[in-house]
């Protein structure tokens, strides 16, 4: 086997692994409350306050950092659309 064949095989394996690592996005439980969460955040609500509101009013238990990650993801999508 020549050096070129080894390099080609190595690149092929690298591409297969890269595709396997690719994160597939699935819908979040928070997506259906997006407008309410963004409204609360824009009006000064902290992630913890929003998480408490979801738990009490919508019966959705999430960690406050999940709220922050969702807001970041939604903001990134909006910036990409502009």
C-alpha cells in the first residue's frame, strides 16, 4: 500500500468521524414558550425567575442555565437571519 493510499484512507475516516460528531438539533421543551420567555427576559427577569415561573405556571421544570442557553440559541438564530 502506498503512502497516498494511506493518506486517502485516513482522510475518509476523518470525514466519517466528523459527520458522527455533528450535533443534531432537536426541538426543546422551551420552544413553545419562546415568546413568553423572551418577553420575561427583556423585561428584566433573571434565568432563575423565568425557571420558577415556568415551573409554577407552565409545569415545566428546567434548570436556569437551560433558559440562558435557549436565549443564546434564539438570539444567534435571529442574528443569522438579519
